[in-house]
């Protein structure tokens, strides 16, 4: 029922051969066509939920054979903004404030869940128990037991379970991983990644409703979120595991509230080191009071480095630069001994500053970050009643290790994965 990593990559690669011809870079691999109109509901129409909804509306507009069966949010302003979006795309939509009522009365084929982290597990489990397929945003859940429970119910019910790691569906990342796994970078010694920002990460709370602070700024409170670990690091840990084709064996870390002393409970800067069985490390840091280095994943082999966010392949032995035309002429003239003296001014050549070697692009035809392809993939999985098991496992392992990192930071211990969470 599942599909192996190699099969998946091969299918994407084959579809990619004709990619320039079609708007969807995955060609037939993920096309929302087919006979059955797949009915999708979006639960949680905040920032991310509306972005996912808009991608779906575009897919429908482009002729994808799916429809938005309903949208749901328990905060009226979020629901209103999502309705506006549907109106913009001339799509009629059913609205719900209670997801249980949506599951019962609307019975979609699949739900896209983009609620805050602590609201993922029960909605996912209730949906799968109702026979509905799920694409849930990363990370999977707030607790290790909830992550495992979601996975177990997925296995019991056979419902598709995808976790919102859109890089898994990005043409650039797929191309890069194929090349990494074929050995183009050589032996990978380390993966390094970081995500640095210089902002407080706060959302505006209506002045007349200060009681909404924790609900709106859920990312900043430990009851609802593990902060930078589940929100940002999870994406990059998934990339590291994917590149290395392994999950870590241990993690250690540190973190603090160093700068934004504004009542938040989650760390505003963190650092973690993951070890893998073959001796490789993944070294990670994230801070929110300096953005100079931005966001990057660096896969470092003995032959080359790939910097995936900025699309660069940097060889350890850079290709020798071709001499500039003027220099080439000078060399040729010297060889032919045609100079009496070196001309000064008015010459047909000019010395050029040596170019700093910045590498070359990994892949140039990527539009977007993979989110649209992720949704196309979800619709296709539903239509075919087929889960992509390794994609589910990537989301699962990343979620578990992100939460273990939180424990490692909080306790100052080096942690391994408890047996009961191994799948
Ligand atoms: N994949 C990515 O790149 C990416 C990017 C941003 C956010 N996310 C993820 O998306 C999720 C949502 O993040 P966000 O930034 O949109 O948050 P948000 O706070 O903007 O939106 C969450 C929405 O869920 C609603 N909600 C809460 N509980 C609900 C419930 N029981 N039923 C229905 N609606 C409910 C809230 O009212 C709110 O409108 C998080 O898990 C986050 O990690 C993923």
C-alpha cells in the first residue's frame, strides 16, 4: 500500500523530464485530475490555513478535480478572512466553527489541519477514525504520546497521514536529495542548519480583547508549543534526516530566553547537536534577535556542499575559471612573443579581479516552496487510496526528535529515543 522512497523519487524524476511543458512541475506524478472529485475541508484558517486554502483554490481554478467541501475555524475573524478568500475565487463554501460537526455533517474525503500545535492530535485522530484522510501541519503534536497515538490510528484505520513538510515535495529539494543520495557530495561528515530572525514573533491581539493573548500567540507558550523547535527547527531537522537517510541516535541542546523578556515561555534562542549512528552530526541553531545569516541547510560532504535554501552547490575543488578574453589575448600574445613591452592604457585587455567562487545553482526551475505540490500529492493519495509511508515516517520521526530536543534542553541531558516511540 505504501510507496518506497526510491519509487517516489523515480516517479518524480520521470514526471520532471517533461516538467517544463506543464504548470505542475510534477507532471503526471501528482496531478489533481482523474475521475473522482476529491472533497477537501480545511480546519484552522489562520495564517497557514489560508495559504493552504488559497493553493487549493488555485488548483481547482486550474482544473484540478477537487473541491473545498468546507472550512472550519473556532475564531470568527479567521473564518471570515477565509470566506473572503473563497469569494475571491468564486467558490461557494460551507463554514463550521466546530470541527466535530464538520466531520459528521460534511464528511469530506480529506482534511487539511492547520490549527495550533496542541490542537493537532485530537482533530487528526477523530478525522481518521471517521474514515477521513489527513494532511496535518508540522509538527504533529505537542506531546510524544500524542504523536505516537496519531501514527497508531493511521496504521489501524489505513487513512492517509501526511505531515506538512513541504520541502519533501519541492522539486529543488527532490533534485538535490537524488544527487546527494547518489554520492555527488561524497561522504557527508556534517549537516549544519540555522534559522535566524530579528523579530518578536508576536501576532497582534485586539486591544479590547487582551484575554486572547495566549490563543493568538500560542507559539510563545509552552502549553501549546515548543517554540522554535516545533515551529522552525522541525523543517530543517527533516531535511537533515532526509539527506542522511537516517534518524538521529541522540540529541543534546541548550536554549534560553535571552532577548525577548516579554512574558513568553519558550526560548528565543536555541542550539542543538544531533548524532547519527555513522558518526555524522547535525548542528543546529536558531535565534530571534539577529537575522544576518537568515535560514539555511548546509549538507557538507568531502567533495562538495549543498546549501539548499539558497539553491547552491559548492564544490570543494572549484572549476578553474576561464581567463577573461583580454587576459586570454595577453597570454596568447606572450606565447607568440608579439609584445615588445606591456601596453599601458588603451589596451585591448584589462586585468580583472578574481571572482569569488560562489558555487552553482542546484536546480533552477522551482516555483514556490513545494506547498502546492504537497497539496496535489495529498489529493492524489486520497484518490488512489494510497499512503506514502516514508513521507509519513519523515514527519513522525521529525516530530518525535523535535520534542526530544525540547526535553534535552530543559533537562540538560543527552537523550535517545525511547523504545516505545520507534516505528
Ligand atoms: N509548513 C509551514 O511552512 C508552516 C508555516 C506556518 C505555520 N505552519 C503550521 O500551521 C499551523 C497553524 O499555524 P498558523 O501560523 O496558521 O497559526 P494561526 O494562529 O495563524 O492559525 C491557527 C488557526 O486555528 C484556529 N483554531 C484553533 N483551534 C481550533 C479548533 N479546535 N478548530 C478549528 N480552528 C481552530 C485558530 O482560531 C486560528 O485561526 C501550526 O501547526 C504551524 O506550525 C506551518
